[in-house]
């Protein structure tokens, strides 16, 4: 397991007394402590598990709600005591992501959307160029047929 920041503790759906850590590694990959994630033969950047998918769904829900919410004054951040982190490992807690992890996930999603848009734009531009070339060829054939 790579070291890095814990994004969230996700409770097991089959055993509520167990929680898994989802971490953002220093290498930029997301890791989970569940056996399903650990024993996949894919490279870490390509792996996924139901805990990561659940966290991603919750982040998407929060993002959608934030997009609809009116802008409010910032709330002061209160540091949690270390005992709370230990308790979160032993008792399933609701999935809570840190602000930095949420921002990183949103920035990654935005980058992916921008890349997809650029790919679609390039494909559309290629179609336009092909259509222009076909039109020019048809016009040339029409002129030669008329002559």
C-alpha cells in the first residue's frame, strides 16, 4: 500500500465492522486496502473496487449539489482529534473525503472532460475537412463534365 493521504474510510457492505481506507498516493494513484483491490493484476492506476466506485459516486453527488447550492460564507475548519481517526478505523463511519482529495478528484474529472472534448473537436474538425475535400472534388468533377 502506498503512503499518502487518506481520502476516506469506506465501510464494508458485507461486514459492517470492517472499514477500508481509500488513499491518494504520493504517486497520484488512488489505493484501497480491500482484498479485491490488492489482488488485482492490473497496475495501480487502472485498478478499481466497489469502495472506490462508492466514493466516486458520493463525490459526484456532492459536486452536483454544490453546483446547485447558493454561494455561502466559508466555514472555519476544525481539526479532529487523533482518537477520532482511530475510532473511524474500527467503527464504520460515513464516507468523508478531505477537501484536498475532493479538489484533486474534481480537477482530474475536469481534465478528463477537457481531453474528451478536445478529442471530439478534433474528430469533428477532421470530418469537416473531409467534407470540404469531397465537395471540392465533386465541384472539380462537375466542371470537367460540363466542359
